[in-house]
C-alpha cells in the first residue's frame, strides 16, 4: 500500500524531510556530510525550498555543510596558525604576519568578524569598508591593509570548501576608484606639477625662511619618486653615502586606531614594500645627497635625535622637531600652508603662475612625468618607480604636460 502523502495546511504536498510546525512555519530535516542530523527553518514553504536547494547544491559541489554557522572570526582562528607555519617556513615575513593580525584584530574582529561567513556578500564587505572610512577616519591605503588579511581569511574558507566564493574580490578596486573620484574629481590617471610649478614650489621652499626646514623633505621626495611610506620609513642604514645609493626595502604605515579625528589613537608599523618590485636600490645623485646632508645638519644644529623604535627599526632619517617620524597627514598639512602662502605672494606680484592644491603624492607623480619628458628608458622608469608593470608607470603615474606635448609636436613640424 502506498504511503500517504503529507500535506501542509494549504494542501501542498510536502517532500521528504519537510514538515509544517504548529505555528505555521516550516522546517527541513537533513543529514550533513558527517551524517549528523540538522534542521533549517523558514517562514514559508517557498523560502524553505530555496534553502533546501542551496543545501543540496552545496552537498553536490563538495561544500562543507557542517560549517554553516562558522563566523568570519572562526575562519580567522583557523587561518592564523596556518599562516604562522608560513612564517616558520620562511614563506611569510614575521613582520608582515604581525601586521596582518594587528589590522584584522583591530578593525575586523570586533564587528564584521562576528558575521556568519556563509552569509557575507560583496555589498556587505563594501559597506564595511565605507564605514571604516566614514566612522573610523581610515583612508583607502589603510583600508587596503585591512582588506589583505580579510581576503586571505575568506580565501581560506573557499580553499577549505566552507565558502563557495570570496566576497572580498573586486571590492577594494571599486572603493579606491570611488574615493579617488569623490576626493579629486579626477580619473584614475594622476596629476603632476608642470616644470614651472615645480620650480616655483622649490623656490618657495628654499628661499623662504619659514619653509626652509621642509625643503630637504619635499625636494627629496620630488627627486627620488619614493612613495610616502617609503620616504617616511627611510633609516640611516638604508642610505649608503659612499656608494651613493638608497636601499628601499620597507614602508612605514600609519594607522588611526580611534574614531574619526581622534587624537592620540595612532599606531606606526613597518610593512613590506607595496609590491615585490618596490624592493629596489636607487642611485643617489649629487642633489639628493646634498638634501640628505642638509637634513642631517639641521637635526644636529637643533639637537634632534631619532627617538622612535618601530618593529625593530630605528634611526629614521626625516624627523619632526621632537625626533618622531613624519606621517602623510603632517606632510600634507605643511604643504597646504606652503601652497597658500606661496600663492598669496604670487598674486601680490600680479603673477598668473600659481600652485595647484596638491598632496605629497603629487611629488611622486611629478617625478614620473619628468622621467618621461627626459626620455628615460622604459625599463629604468619602471624600476625607479618600483612598478611590476610598465602599464602602471605609463597609465597611472604619467601626466602629459602641455610643455612636453608642445615640444613633441614641434619635433614633428621640424
């Protein structure tokens, strides 16, 4: 005799494992990949069957259904000892591993890490990053330092067949592009100072007493093309004045660990360079050596000594008046004042030549543009910028200046 088919209170036939509860909601009993009985619930039969289909798909695709309630933090606790083994094996630097853990535990663990890993979507990751920007005052560079360990943790979930995909992938690229458009109104290509603007800027630094202390710092960045963190993280052992070269082998990062605008909630840390290509030896030209000499002499006369030790690194080259390392915020604040005063003076003279409002990142972009205008070899430009691809050097960091374009056109007409 055929088994009587079970139905819900609306007369719909229920499948094996399905049943309607006394309160009118629905449940589905099934065995997970370990043979343990589990139950899922839903307010409607339609919603229940959607969840059944997902469970069936996970089983067929080899996804671990026993880990359905694991949080992102649970995955982190599994990921952490595996990466620690990479440190012991020499695959991962101990300093880098420390920074990964620090950024995760500081920014992810308290809130986002509590979410069920299987429920996390790309829009949720994007919203989390935007919250770090608006509520914690982080900039995209710092968000990227949160993104790396979070992405690795969720990659572990994918590799372990706990997650179907990693929702972090592609999010950081969109965040950075959106932030750049909002802040500058510029497309992805960077802006650089014209030759005339560069000369005016250096003149305002070198020949104005109140700006002179900043001349070695900003001119050094302008003449070496170092990233801000590479510049602020330079130590005396990184510079060989006999061989006239600069060893770029790390970067200094700066985190605001409090809320937006928080004072006293800042932490410095040493990271690897942005990419493997960032590890490079730069030749030190005479003018750069002279800038270095001036900075060291200024510190000697003012009795300034490097007093900070960051992840074992000491004897930093460029310092404030207290002997502490510089950071991007301090540099940009000084730039803002210098630009303002310089432009006021130019306007009083009746000059049309003014400095644009720019950040210290522009100095690196300007260096790249000057290399193009000087017809430096492509490979040399890529190496000096610390880029893995010439596309990055040309597409992002080079701005075709009007004077350069005019000279190139004149070559065609000659």
